[in-house]
């Protein structure tokens, strides 16, 4: 497993949306939450980070664990730091 830390904005609910995440020592600011959808016990977020790439982050609410479920590189980006579908668990910062 890799090292992933997610910080969230807490509005009307505790983990309303992610604002930044750290993946294997690299911190990414979330510039935009493009979409979100719900599955039993999970919330998915499609986000665009400050590196221009798109990520699908999944929050498993019962375990308070995050995973990277998808990645799409921008046209001028480098290789991703983590493989899509790799589950990452650990401390989750301000969530």
C-alpha cells in the first residue's frame, strides 16, 4: 500500500469534499470537484488537481479510508505516482 493523506472541507457534513491530498510525499491542491457520486458506504469524487491531472478519489466512510480509483493525465503531464485501483489507508488529516 502507498501513502495517501486527504484533507477535507467540513461544511454541513464532516467530510463534505476533499480540498487537498498527499500521495507518496507529493501534495496536490484540488482545484475543482468535477463530480461526486454515492455508493453504499462510499463517496466518490472526480477532481482536477493543481498538476492539471484528473483523479477519482473514493472515501470508504465506515473505515475512514481513502483510495485512488482512477487517474487521467492531462496532455502535458508526467507519469502518475500511484496505480489506479490501489487502495491506500492511513491518517486522513483534517477530515
